[in-house]
C-alpha cells in the first residue's frame, strides 16, 4: 500500500501517538535476514562494514524495540536511543509537533526512555545468535539524565553497560532539550568527557561516535575537531536538531525545542563542509539533518560524509525512503562516472 494513502490516517493523530503507532506496526513485522550487501554501496567506516550508507537516526527507536528490523526497510544501519542510566519520562506533553507546510518537526522530548538496564536486556535478546546470518548494524546512542549530579559519570555508565551490545556507541551531547547538555561541547568539558568515555569502553574497543549540534561558531568547530582527534574518537555525527528558527510557515513554528527536517538541510550541510575543511579525511563524518531524497544524501556525501542518517523525512516520505535513496544514489553515481560510494565522499571539499 502506498504511504500517500495511509499518511492522512497517521496525520489525523497527534504526532507522538502516530509515532507510537508506527513503532507498534513495525514490532508486528517478522524479522528478516539482512539482504546481501550491494557491492557499490558497501563501505567500512570505523572498522564496521556498512551494507549501504543510509542509516536511521537516533530518536525514532528510543527503547531498542525495532532497530534490529530496520534493514528490511532499506537501512544500512540503525541507531537506537537516546538511553540514560535511569528511566525518565521526558518533558511534559505535547512535545512533538509536525510542521507540515515546512516539511519539518519540532520536538522537546527530553530523553524520555526506560533506562539502560531495560534496554540492555531487550537488545541482548534481539541480537542474532552466531551462525544465523549477518546481524544488522546497530548503534546505541547514550546520554545523561536531566537531574544527574555528574553527567560525565552518566556517560561512563552508558558506555560500560552498552559497549558489549553495540556495533558502535554514540555520545550525544547535542540535544537542546536537556538543560545544559550542550555545554559539554565546550573544549574543557569535552576533553574531560571524551577522556572518561574512551577509558571506559574497555578492551573490546567498541567504536565511539560523537554527535554534535548544528548551532556552532567557527571556534566551536575547531575545538570539537581537535578534541575528537586528540581523544581518537572514531566518527563524528553532524548534526542534531537546531534551536535556530529560519522563516517557517506552520502554525507550530513558535514551539520551543529542536527543529528538524527540511529547514535544517542547508545548515547541516554547511557544518559537514566546516568539519571536512578542518579534518580532511582524518575522521569519518556522518551527515544528519534535512535529508529527504537521494540528491540531498548525495550532496552530503560529496561534502565529506561517509554515511548519512535520517528520521524526520520518514514522517513525510514514508517507511521505504531509505530504499529509494539508495537506488537514487546508484543512479547519481552512474551519471557522474563513479563505481563505488567511497569515490564520492569528499569530492567537493
């Protein structure tokens, strides 16, 4: 069934209820073995083999309920979370808003989740046993509780709990909906955080990714890039939602929280360019924000991202967007004479 036919049914519900319905429907979908990787789209990033470059961003599957099934929709990897050490309800509802005229979303969820322990048990059960085919690539996004006395300790707890279960861990210091969290992007605080996180991951050396905000000044970009290199972070995810407000038409434009979707396209693309200019190819970049079609994904790759992630565009384009983007990437590569996705990465930088 075409998503255009069922989208009005979802849009008749408030945004958070529609989100929970979509997760419930995916939970009913049987698990399918991952398809054979496409040789033109497969690449190794941070020591992980990604079957294609299109990932599901954190925020959709906060609890680890369906991340292990997202490859059936065309995703090359899925990132669950954000998870905090202790369960927390998040901010008061309503806290999730569609901006239909702008093809955007504003959220102020506030890291609502059931905590690390519950998610760890769930994820452990859903990892495919050895000998039953390749497992989907699963990242786990970790954060700090809103009322944490020591936020760095919360991240260390997240690493020690989830490192054995994740293909990679994302340290999320970029949400605008936990007061003071983005202060961890300041150089001194970031050095402390990354030193503790990298020490905590242990002998298994689970790759550590850092997720940053798009609302950065040039000096911030330089400091974050330097800290990532100094502490040997494995990849940088650019970026989370924005607190800026470009011109918007929707009735919910004045809601507080992080803005995502189409209005974020140019800002997030520019941040990829900024980090690529400073880092070159010394650190893999993952582009997130305002990606809703193959052309926008291709632009992010050309600017220097090795992988991309999406979430808000699914609200408007439907669950099989990842498959369409991958097909579109191959057509764009063929048009430009590229035979492998890695040949595209950074060619405009």
